[in-house]
């Protein structure tokens, strides 16, 4: 008996997402699968977001080299529906423009902008991994006169989201490893099925020397690297776990936590595995906010939650303080950042620190360089 379309799509997406590819390659491969599973207009639009702030760091849509500036402005300054901030806060993690407007999308400025590009319907899903972190979003469109997206199609796209989230995260790590920006950039090692190193990105030797049992020249690979590689190779032989990725969290010699990811190179003739090594919690937004605005640690926490769309009461619950205390922190934050409202604060942080990365990533796509995540170094 042939497998249902949804099961075939899930297995294909899991395999595609497990490959240690750059983000553009991932999304081009994903596009082919989505075209078979969910009929839609033109091409999907994908976004990566910084999970610390939920602000956009890149977009990719075939044949749309530059994201319209007015759409970015509307995303962070306008009062509308179907925005990524709304999606990030939603329990379901998926929404359509028709549902958000109760069947009358003409009320939404977003719909009018989409119609100029030929898209009447819009369905967006949050790319959350199984631990709940949001790494991006994907949007599908349909032209006027087509049937509305069905509940089955929504559920299928939502079921694919965890695979796409992990694929996006891994692709950003691969991009940072192959085009590093600093000492904290991830390292990438390619091993064959005998555990021999075939290649490694610059700077990986530092990570190897930091892990227990390893050394900088690679003569002795750390046991954690070999363990993750072995587990990843083992999953390649299991048809029941397509695309499963091995993970390990290791305390470095310097006392910081490091995360290792093992992913199979499924397209290779021989069994190979890629091991990505990264800091456990880069959290680049925190030093950014401190250096740019001189925010205190508590003010940084309040800002982070504000960027994620938390209300005053929700921030108070999260930080276990009173709403009055949160309001006082917000007043101080507004004074230090030179804004007058929460929306202005989100827009200021995005257009000052994230839009440069967003536009840099567009240039990277055009010049076939890997997309990077997080705010730009300034």
C-alpha cells in the first residue's frame, strides 16, 4: 500500500533537513517537497529569526532578491495581522491571513501588499524545534480564485515545522562554520565511517583542544566527537528514523558548555558524518544591548521579552517582579534607547542591529555565500 502524501512529505523533509547544507540549499530542496504536498502559488517565502529576540535575520524566496523595504517597516511598525510576532506568540504556531481577518482579508494592509505580488492567500508556520525554540518561519501563498488552505494542509505544514526548524538551525551553524565571524563561531568536521577526519573548517582546532580528550592538531579526536559521529552513522541505517541527528552537551576544559551535533551526509556515496561544534548559549543579543545602550542585566531581560511580544503582566510573571517594577524598567529602557513606546523599541533594535544582517544575507545569497544568523557585528 502506498504511503499517504503527508507521510512521504514528512520523511523527505526529515532527510532534507538533516543534511549539513547551507540555508539556501536547504530551502531549495524543501521547496520541491512542499510543491508536491501542498499546492501553492509561485515560491514559498522562508525566514530565519534570532531565537533570543524573534527578530528576522534573513529571508529567501526564489526570484525575489530584495525584500520590499515597506514590508519590513510594516512588520515592525504597523498594526496588522499575520505578523511574525503574532505567530511566535500563538499556541498553534500556524495562521492564515483569511483566518486572522475572519474571512475578509481586504481589511489587512498586508493582503493588499501581497495582492500586488499575486498572492491572495497567505499561510505562515512558525519553525519551532521540539524544545520550543523558534528558528524561522515559512509562508505559502495562493493566487485569487483558488480554494482556501484546508485544515489538513495546515496540519501537514505544522507537522513539518520541527524538522524545518532543526534544519534551519543546522544550516545557520554550517554557514557560521564555513564563513566564521569570530572566535565563538561554530566548527565543522567531516568524518568518514572509520572515524577519520576528511576536512574541517578554520578554527575547529580550537574547539577540539577545548574538549576533554582532544588536542589542537587533531591527532586524538575527543571521545564526545567520536560518540556523536558513531550515533549519527548508526541512525543512517535505520529507516524508521530518517534524518535523526545525534546531540551531545559537553563541559569544555575552560568550564563552558559546548553542544555537538552529528548529521549524516546522506547524498554521499560512502557513509560520512558532519559534526558541528558550537557554544551552548551564544546569546549575542545580550552583549549587543549592553554595549549599544548601557542596559542593566534586568533591563536586558525586560527588553528581550518585549522584543518577543510579552505583555507587562507576562514579563512580570516571567521575571517574578511586580508590574510596577516592569513599567519602571521600561521607562528607563525607553530613555536609554531614545524611544517612546514598545513598538518603537522593537523597530529601533531591528533597524539598528538586525536589518544590516538581513540585507547582508541578501547579498550573501546573490554571491552564493552562506546565510548567517543573529544580529550583525557592528
